[in-house]
């Protein structure tokens, strides 16, 4: 374990750097005396700074993405589990002056001070964005510091149940499980050493070893980093805005493939379904109650019980014919996700085989024998060495067999690993060296197996843990074993936003809360309602709970609560065309589905640390109620005009919004067209042929462009092969007269049935730029709608309202 406090004292250039490291290890640093610079060379690809104690290698990957690696031998190689981007042949000008050496790209100057060997990053307006300095190494540990302006906000570091702005905190990059946690738990299941500044840059430390950040706590003008082993290799990730930073970061670490569309429906889960009869009853009752549903998750009872962890075959007494059961569920449009863990208990039918094949992580104190967890909660067990190819194949054989039977996705639990020891040794290194890469490697071999053996499948992996780059393996992580309380609910918004800023777009929570501490039923209709209202506007909506006597499914709640949350599940399905378009944007650009309120205005200080509301894409603002008993909520708005989704009122700046228990404060950016759908029972009913275009016209004259994306939701190559629809809607106007331009960017088939509704407005007249048959009707809500067939060609509508 790393200490909770970063053991580095940042001081001025003329002072010594104090490191609380082993006094037995030699300490040396680059340029503490100011005369360690020897020479600089640039070969068109790398700038090499030669010093008395080693080298600084600087490599431009793009014009605004720069890698800096501190080496003690020029032949030193960075072992990266996360970076997949390669240098793009950036044109750079070599600078070699009296005081500085460096390179200049079209976006940045990167200058190394020949006196103190600090590395500065300067934009085209000559603003110093960041500066790396005071690199030092003692034994296996290394540290480096980064200059801050003393007030900028820093975001990221992975999944942390604390406020969004990390300034003034110490963060561990050390994946760890915390049962029954709530708001205030600093370090949990997923660590990602990427910090994003609201000044227009990010710092990504490419090292999977246990490490830590001092985010301007010891010194308001210094961001400190320390790693327990490995090289210090970081990327300065520039960009003019958050979109550019995320695009650059996901260029380095990969982007999420398009999700299977069923993952965007409602998923039912609990700990856990114990028989075919039980799961069939849940599905049938859910459908009978008029609640849409797309998938169910089988927790550990599918292989009988926790004490048999590692079996990964259906328990025959509870599931006598799993292939038939899975076929029936699929016929009923229900996908099945099954849990697995990499701990194998001694009672498992697979334990002896794993021992015989040497598949377990070993014990450094016992000369290569498997490390044995005598007191593991599921029973005495050992831990699979996921870095070993033979262990990967051993587990993939189980996964492959279950996928062939009809399993549609995998739940990867306990992957921190939940219980571990510094005596663990993997083929890839010691526990401290590769601990954080464990779950990432697990996801990788499953993803690679899918791609090899099931190339026509879209992949869904639900891991509890991970690391930088996990998104490229089609992961849909959840936030761990959260307390079933309003304090637990409070933690979810900053967790999801932070993970999105770290490249992971599909973070979500156990909707309703996992545990109540003592695992008593603790059924609170208000908490349950507020959590599900919120979950309807998150990347994954999945109810789950851990108590034996607590059922998280809506059908087991009182009628009032069930009907209340059913309304929001149905709204999620109605939002499917919009939500799936957000998925497309994430896949193609790296933009998260959930965005901080200041995502497009990072310089706005009033929005820099908003933890109870967020943008759902760039066109919707969600402000969940996360305080018990609250019925009026103060909402802060980004710039411009926002229209209430529920009341159609105009809002800007801030407002106290009425929010009774059955209402989610929800707003749409004025001028936006939100593509929506009708009433669905499951997502496969969405065929992209008929779309509702709901226009929130507002009072302003600003031009706004909205987008709609569609494909079949199944084909992993739809983008590559062009089997998709992509349409832009551009609106402009003022007062009662507006124009809407429909521009095809790409189409599978041309004919679409559109229904145009202007929120809370009635039409006086409408005209089209070409011959288009249309009809004006009144829908069930009393809104007038324009029904027309679009022929796939550019079209302009002129609309006048009463």
C-alpha cells in the first residue's frame, strides 16, 4: 500500500528536494545544482536531452500531444499497458539556444531549461500551460512535479467518491475495493493517472505501478506525482477545449467501440437470481407490468454459490437446461450477462487443474507456490495470473462455451483484485508493479477472444475495476459496492463525470444502491425513486442490490413507487435515438455521454465544481435531486437559454426549480432538436424508420445543429462499412418564425417517417423547400405534429407558430 500522503515536499529550485524514501537507496535527480545539462540533439522524431544523471526524451505524437520520458539509460523502455497511439510524424522545429533547448510544433513550444532541466509547455499565445520540474529517483521510486497557476481546477484520477475538482486532495493510483462506501471515499475501484486542467490541457502518467498525486495540497502551485516503480513517462495532452483534449487522450489510449444497443435499455440485476424459475418470473412480471426490459444479470448463484467460485458452468440443480433457458430468454428479447471472478476457491471443480497447470499468481515467500488466500470471503482460494497466456486461454475456454450457449455479456467482479498482497508475484511483475493493470489485462484477453472467435458480435464487459485505456475493450464499468443511501447517491455524479473525462464513457452505478451496511431491507421509496430517475439518464440503467431480503426490481415495490419509476424507464426508451447518437459521438471522438456542466465553458469559475447536475450530451442538462426531502432544487445553467423538458419554461443563469418526488429537473438547450421514439418494450423494436423530432425553439436567434445517428445496433463493423444513417438538423430563427434544415451526412436507406413537434407551441403554417407530402395531426398529449416522409435529400422547413 502507498501512504495516504504523497511523500514529496515540493520546494524552490535553489533548495533540495526532500523525499521520504528508503534511506538505504541512492537518491539522484536531474539538475538540482543547475549545471547538469550536457547536450541536446533532435533527429526529426525525438529530442534527447543528455544530462549527468541520464536523459530526457521528448517525442511529439501530434502537434499538441507530447511525450516526456526520464531515462537513466537511453535504452530504457517504457512498459505501457494503456497507450496504443503512435507518433504521427509531426513536423517540429528544433530550438537550441543559450538557455533553452526544445521543439516547436504548430500548437506548442516545448522548452527544456538548460539550468534546471524543467520542461515547459507554452501555447501559441505564449501562455505557460504547465512545467515539469524536480524529477528525482530514490531506489525504485520516482517523482516529478508540475507547475500550476495556483487556482486552476483539476479533474480525473479515475473513480473517486469526492468532489469533481481534485485541487487540494491527495489521490492514490491504487485500485482498491471498499464495501458499503459513500460520498467521501477518496480511492475506490478504478485508478486512472490522467489529470485534466480547466486551462486546456491534461497530464497522463503512463505507468501502471502503484503511484499517487498530490493535487496542489502541499503547495497550491504544484501538482506532484510519485510512482513506486518504473519510469516516469508522461504525456502532455493539449487542446483548445475539452473535446480536443478527450479526442487527443483517446487517440493515445483508444476509444470505446459502439455498444450493443440492448445495453442502453433497462437491465435487471440482483445478488442474485438462483434458478430458471426465479428469473423467468422476474422477466414475465416486468413485462406484464408494462416495464420495458432488455437484459438480466446472473450473479454468482448461476454456478451455485460463492464457495464454488471458479466453476463457470451452470449449476445443474438450479439450471437444468441452460441452453434451452437462454434460447427462450433470447426469443423473448432478453439478453443474459453472467458474472465471473478470477479467484478460484479450493472447493471449485477447477482449482486442482489450475494448480497443475501453474495458472495462479505465486507467493514470493514460498518459492513459486500459488499464493493462497486462507481467509478469502468466498472460501480459501488462489488468484488467477491473468498476465499468463495459458491462464487467459483457460478462462476464455469457459467464456467461449457459455457464449456459444447464448450468454450475451460478462460481469467481471473483484478485479482490483479485491484482496491482494505485496507477496503476490505475476508473470508480468510484482503486485506493486502491475496491480493496477490486472483488470485491464483481464478485459483485454476477453475482448481479444471475442474478436477472434465471435467477430460479428458487439461486446459488453461489465468490470468493477480497470485502468487507463479500459474503454477500448468495450467496458461498461460500475462504481462498486455503494451504500444504499443519499450519501451513496451523491457520490455517483462526480464519479461518472470524472470517469468520462478519463476516457471511460459508460460508467454507471447499482441503481437503487447495493448495500445498507448491515444488509437490512432498508426500503426507502424516496431514495429508490430519486436513484432511478437519475439512472434513466446515465450510460447504463441497471438496478442491483446485495441484501437477501431486498428486491431491487420495480415490480417488487409498492404501486406508487413502481409506476413512478416505470415512467422514467419508459422515458429512457423514448430517448433511445438521442442516447444512441451520444454513443456514436463517444466512439468517433471520445466525448463522454455524461459531461460536467462546464465542459464547454471550462473557464467559467461558477461552474467549475458542480457535483449535483450534468450535461447529457451537449443538448440536455440533468439536475437530479440527491438530498432527502428536497422538492425544490437550485439549478445553475451554462450560457444561453435552456427550456424545461417538463414545464417548457425558459431558463438561464440559475433558477430554483420545483422538483417533487416524481419529477426529474431536465432541460434542453434552446434551438435543439431531440430525436425521440415511440413506446418500446425492448430496444430491438427501434428500427430507425420512424423518428419524432422534438424541437425546443426558445426565444433566441442562435443557429443550433443537432444530430441523429442510427445503425442496426449489432454489427461491430457498421461504421467501417458505412451501414448507418447520420443526419444533421440545423435550426435558426427568432420569435415565431423558424427554419429547420435537414442535411444527410450518410444514409442506409433514404425514406424516413418524421414527426416534428415544437415543444409547447402550436403551428400556424409550415412550408417545405421541395415537394413533400405532410399532414398536421394532434397527438395523445395534445401537441400538434407535422407528419412527413423524408426522401433523404436536403430539405428546409419554414415554420411559423401561433
